[in-house]
C-alpha cells in the first residue's frame, strides 16, 4: 500500500489551461505539503497544511490554490498555466512532535509540462 | 530568509573512497536536520536524520551536526557506484508553521 500517492504522474498541457493534482496519504500524519522541484532539482516549499488548515503559503502566484478536504488529502489546482509552471510537483506528509519538524514522506511526484 | 547552502558539485570519488557532503544553514533556531538521496526521476528518500550535536552512524553513513557552526555533514564510507545520486540537505524550523527547507543538492558520482 503506497504511503503517499499522487495522481496523475504526468501532465502535458497547453498554456492557459487549468489542471489539478491530487494527493492522499495513509500514514495518519497531521501535516501535508506541496513542494515544487525545478529543472535544477531545487525543492521549494509551496504550501503546508496541518489538520486541514493552511499553515504555510510561500510566495506562490494565486493561480495556485491548494485544498485539503480532510487531513489525509491535499489537492493542488493551477489556473491559467504558464510555461514557468513546468516542474515536478511533490506531495509530502510528516508527523511532527513537540514542535520539531519530522521526516517528510514523499509521493512519487507529478511531472507537469506546459507547452 | 531561511537558507540552506550546499555545494552543487559534482563531487566525484572512486569506488571504495569516503564521500564527504557538507551543508550550512542560516537560522540558529533550526531543530531537525535530514539528508535525503534522490535518484534521477525519482522522489527523495531519507538517508539519515540528526537532532543533536555530534555524530550519528548508520551503516556506511555518518551524519555530523555542529549547531554552533550551523553546519551539517554526511560521510559515506566505502562509496559504491549505486551511491551516485543527488544528496539533499534539509533543515526543520518550528516557527509559525512547519516545513523542511532544502538545499539545492550536491550531485555525487562514484566511479568504478
């Protein structure tokens, strides 16, 4: 059983389209994240949710809208896609204890290509 | 601005040698420190974590933490070609939210 699963794994779309990526974790973790990894392999935090509440919203265009229907799911919707949105998007989860950020468990990634 | 710095490499070592990977971080309040390995086209996987000053060993891997110098390192002994990957240093800070901040990664190449 996959711990953190994301769909789809590959997305190829045209500029201006809207797309969504879904993520689910079965680890019982309280915190979920979206990270973006660019072509130079830099992993950058986009959003963090703790028990369905938005905790971190880094400097991300408001075309990106996360939604967490429950603590096991965190989806990412992207409006009006641009060329620069092409990247691999990783969902992750963690269980943090006593104020210390714990290990991240990553999904397999969703490779988005905008043409 | 929280920052994690790593040399991008590539770091090239012969098979059987020790590979030394280094990382510095900017925020003194950082509390948890992780090394992830990422093969091309795959997701990052955890190699080691360390929370306290000193050394922590796990098989061929040793993580070292020096909070006074804001420095974390990973030593890989008896390097194997299968260790060739990008190694990501990540630092955790509990401040108005949670997230691991990653360095840009060091590419390691082990030649046989």
